[in-house]
C-alpha cells in the first residue's frame, strides 16, 4: 500500500486546494519531479488501488483527496493501455476530477508508433511529411538497417 | 488543451445559460466539506501575508463561479468561459483602462486558469498593479494584488461588458 509522507501531502494540498479546473491540477502536478518519482516507485495497480480506496471512503480527509489527485497524475507517466484496462468500467463516486485528468492525458498523449523504414543509406531524405497525421509526431531517432551503432 | 469538462451524473448541475441562451455546463462540488477544507491552513501560511481572506473555504463554486455565476456553482470548462465572454458581450480592454468591476482573466497556454474582479484600478496603485477580488479554487474568496496569487502570470487580459 502506498504511504505518502505527510510533508509531501501538505504540498499536494497547497496545489489541490487552489485549483480552479482539472487542467490546472494536471499541469501543476505533472510538472513536479516528485510525481514522476511516485510513478517510478509504484506499479499501475498500486496507484489505482490507492485512488479507488480514497474514492470509496465516506469522508476522506483533505490530504487523502489531494494525494489521490497527485497519484492520478503519476498514473499519466505509466503505460496507458494498462491504466485503461485497470480503470475500465470503474465509475468514480467521490473524486470528481479523476476522469477528466485521465481524459486530458488521453487527449494530449503522444503516440509512440514505431515505423520500419527500409532505405538506402545514400538516399536518406529527412523531409518526412507527416502533415496528414492528426496528432503531433516527433521523430526521436532514425535508424538505418545497415547502421551498426 | 482541448479537453472538455465531463460532468459525471452524480454531481449537481444548475440550469445556467449565457445571454444568448447557450447552456453553461457547471457543477457544485461536494468533494470535501467546508470543515475539511479549513485544514488547508498551509495555503494561509504561504500566501497569508499578502492577501485578505474574506470567506470560509467552500468547494461549491470556483473563481469562474464567483465571476460569472454569482457564487452558485463552479464552471470548469474553457470553452464555456469563452462562450460567456462572447455571448455576454465582454470586450477586452487595456490594463491601464481597467476600472473596478471589470474582470481579469489569467491564461496559461490557451487555458483559462483563473478569473477575478478588479476592485482597484491600476492607475490608483503606485506600481500600476490592480487589486483583484477572486476565489482560489476550493479555498476562500481572496483580495489580492493581480500578480500575487498561485496562477500563471504570462498572459493576463482585462474585460468589460459593453452593450
């Protein structure tokens, strides 16, 4: 079970309590290194179990609610397919913005499709036109088949 | 960010429309009680010196609910705020022309992060910074300098209703 340090909870409360919109919460939490650490430290299942536990509480405390939101943003650093599978058909009862946070993540997610190019090294053309794609595409690396590096 | 606010069925929504009868999605948050929200005293510690808190914390309405919905409910959707600005005839004005009663909106890369009501014209302040009356999320209604709050300061616009 995830245990959140009380000092960290205080910090999460500071962000949670002044958030006017789910987008603000998502942006502020996602920019914190500590949120990425939470994602690295725990599995998708651990993070979701914590959120569901708080969501099922009758009267959660402010720190529990703020932690649950921070953890929901940590989920956005995880494998999206696994998260979708674990949250599939779950209806949030108490935590009003979690669904929206997950939706923002889905809307802004950058696809990581791998393309196989079969090209001659001498004829590499870096002007790859992806203008027909609906999402943002970033080419991180072009690997050539005869490139041994 | 393009996301539209999804109102879950269990949350209470009021019948709310713009001046042009376009529906405004809204929700009264019941996530935490006002008593529980009083535990957020670190906000007070962090910002308390430079602000005047003028209400108890409540989750029922947010900043946009204070500015555009008379404190009855919360508005969370960027596109609805833009719809209100258009349908209710808000016109952008220059900061130096802002007067008490005009509104200020804080944008962050296109998102509407915060809104408030001007209560002191910038011209009345030595540093030309207006005093703003706003609601900080689920926290309290607060009187603060326009540049002293937890919201992004890179793009701030001022509006007045012109009919």
